C-alpha cells in the first residue's frame, strides 16, 4: 500500500512500538520509530515527517520538555501525545504547548488511526497552501487550496494579462478586493497604481467628483481643481466595489468613460485620455438590477466582460483550517502573543459553522480569540457565542417545552436574528438587506429601530 503520510513514533516501550508500527503501516503510513527523545529529534531532522506520536514518559527527557523543540523546528507539524490515564493533566498541558491531541493508554487502535489521519490531513493542507502560495506569486493574501478556489486562481491567471474589464461577484466578506488586487499584481500593470473605491460608502452626490475629478468652482466647496480616481489609476487598475449602488446619473457618465477611454472633470470642458483597467465587484445580482430598471444594461455588459465568482466560505470548507491558522499567526504577531494553535474542539467548531459573514467573520472570530486567549491554545469559550452555537441561532427551530413558550418573544427573537444576518451579508447596506428579506427598505428600517438593532454592528468592508 502506498504511503499516505509519514509518522514518527517516539516511545520506549517495545510492545507499543510493535503495535503502533503494525497499525500505522497497515493504515498506509510510512513509520519511523525512536525510543528516546534525542533519537526522535535526530530523526525529525533527517526525515520528512508529517505527524509525531510522542510518549510523555521517555527515558532521557520528558515529552513535555521536547514538545516545544519539535514545534520550534516545524510550527505546523502536528504532535499527538500518548499518556497514561493518570497523566491526563500532563496531556492537557501538552496541548497548551501546541500538541494536536492526546491518546490515553490503553488506547483503541481505531482511535489512534483516526487521530493520525486527521493530523496528517491537516498537515497536508498546510503544506499544499504554502506550495500554492509560492506558485501564485502575486495572489497576495488569498489563502486556500480547495477546488473552488483553485478555479478562481486559474481564471485570475488567464484574465490578468488582458485589458478587459472584470466583474467579481460574491457575498460580502468573501475577499473580492483581494481578488482584484491579485489580478492587478498578475497583470502587466502591476507597477502602476491599484486604486480601490468603495462606492457604497460615498454619498451619491460626491461619487461623481471622486471618480472623475472636478475643476475649481464646479460646485460649492470646490476651492481648487482635483483629479479623480480614474486619473489616479492611469496605467493601473481601478477597483469599484459594490458597483450596483452607483446612481443612474453616475452610471451614465461611467459608461461614457469606459467607452471613450477619456474622462472629463465635473465642471470642466476638456477631456483627458486615461488608460485605466476596471475591476468591479458586487454582492447583488446585477442582471436582476438591470431587469428591475435600477442598473443600465449597456453598462452591465461593459463591466461584465469576464465574470469571476468568489465562492462563500461554506462552499470551500477545506480552506477553513488554512484560513484560521493564517489569521492566528497574523494576530499572534500583531498582538505579540505566544499562542501556538487551536484546540481540536475549536477547529471542529470552526469547520462546521456556516459562516454567514464569510472570511471576514472568520477573521474577526480568530482576532477576538487571540485577544481573549489565556494560554497557549485557543479554547472553545474564547470563540464568539454565535460561532460556539454552530450557527443554530439562524434557524427557525425553537424547542417547545412542556411549560409552553412566549410566542411573540420567540417570533421577535427570530426576526432579529434574520435581520442581523442580512445586514452582515450586505455590509450593513439596508437597501440590499431589504431585498434579501423581501421587505421594503422603509419596513426594514422601521423594524431595525423597533428591535433596537444598530446597523453599524454588522457592517464592514467588502
């Protein structure tokens, strides 16, 4: 049977070595064996190891003593500790030092094989991510190895060298701006400027001036001439986020700039040629907006030369361990903490949660956990309550106890959860949240005030 990974067993009991060696080889693993701490550390330097099975009681040094050395040699190497029932406290301490999990003696063969397979798969994902990131020079902070994400990477590579406009679609928090930055880095324009503009955050009366610039005296407060973002992005890339929120009047002028490849400042009479590539993004169905008369059809087809869909995090669950680890290292460094890893229970919760806020919600959850963590391992109680609950709060199921339930209170609670999730998915833009909930914007606004929801709690950058 071909090896599915390489395991180093560090244990001084001959019988246990025989049992584990037979078990692991039968499971398809290559098995290296050491009977002392020093011998194990030496093998670790000589061989390619994916998982370490480490006994805490060794003849020369304790497992707890060499565990930090193993993690220092390779921070991503999973270590499963083996301990007697009487030493479970030591095993828990080992996990705080970065161990992946522990197995108490006497153990069940199936339990050990299951843990080693889980650890090996975690290792494989981390290694693949490092390799992929090195091959995708220019992809920036896009982390993942899932099939859906690899399809995105391939389309980015193929589209980047052209001048064609690109429309990036996807839910809020999926990383649409990171995709735009990656396209810019992979393009011949990489030495030019990358200029992002979040159109939904700019009042419609100011967006035109922001994009196209203005001349002195064009309007009250225009005390001097100023170039717009199209000019600032000359020979580079202009990223228009949430392009569906642009007013009809500005849509018309944007279309002209795209068609003529020249820009006229507000209040001006002269036009200036601009060589700017457009990457636009939206979390709404623009074709639906076109059919509803809220978005120009000709502008839609000008922007949508190439469509690139960023999948939601729930559709690329294989990437969750990689992303969580990436954010862990980022915030550990930023906050100068000494945190090694997530507990297995935490990683299981992160992998199962539906993440309505996508990558941004995961990033916020990990940052919070790093700040609140009291040891070397992030534990379940350091996750946000919504994540610990596994997303069950977003479902309408409510248990009806024998004593009954306050019907109005239950309905109000469910309404609040739905509105919060809609606001989270739309970056707090109430008009878009209203469409998700099939409500009028006025009705949604009234409900938000009645329920005491602060829209800013659920908003953020796209």
